[in-house]
């Protein structure tokens, strides 16, 4: 029995640490994930012209987020468009109008531009925020900015829930019947899914 009490005391310490970790992340998002920090403009992008598409664009979904992968002749790395830059209109237009052999222009941040020739194992993709063919832009930076900013805040309700639950469970004198970590994790996941889907 004494060993169980010690174990629960240790778990309570972890719950308190979890509480402060959640509060810390919330404060970080509040102070650093502001629109002026997440927004980009066309002037921020470096454009690479005369990119010849090697294969058909590859569309996929991972953990509910859509993406497009493009492979260009002469480049080993895959150029990717992530969920923030995509909407149904841009996806449909890319499917209908962009074909292998087309010459395209891609705009990206300075960091991604530097990443093109970086052969690190961990940097196998180049994220782009602009895609043009014959002067037509297929991505919408304004939509991207709204989604990028919103995405940073999608986790806040789950973090608030987790912080409150950590505080509540840490006040228990005995271990509750159900695993607190499991309850907090499942609840936070459900809140994230609801927030991302409906708000």
C-alpha cells in the first residue's frame, strides 16, 4: 500500500507539470502566434520559374489534412502544398489544368528556398505557397493566412480542458478509478477534432 501511495504522489507531480505545460503553450500561442507572425504576403516569397512537372500531381490526406506533392525535372526533392494553402477550388483546378510536362512557377519562403539544395535526410520536401501556370495563380495566400492563424488556435480549447483536468486530478488524495492520463488524452483529442471540424 505505501508503494501505491508513492506512485500516486509521483503521478500527481506529473499532472501538476502537465498543468503548467498546458498553460505555457497557451501563453506561447497567445503572445507569438499572432496574425502578424503567421501571415505571409506575395512579397515575402521567392519565385522559382521554369519548373517542368515530371509526374501527375499526387494528392493525399494525412491526419485529416490534405496535401499535394509535385515532382519537377532536375530536382530530387518533392515540392509540396499543404492544407493551409488548399481549398476545393484550387484542388479542382490543379487536377483539371496541370499536367506532366507543364512549365510552372512556384513561390516559397526564404527558408524553403534554401532547403531546395539542402540534402539533409530530414528535409526531403520543399513547401510552396504559390503555384502559377501561364501567369495564373492556383493558390490563395489570403485563405492560407486565415487557415494558418486559425490552426494555431485550434488546440487552445483542448489545452484549457487538459489544464483544468490536470489541476482537478492533482487534487485527489487517492488514485481515481479511471486512469487520469487516458481521460485527459481522449477528451483533448475529441475537443481538437470538434474544434478543427466545426469552428
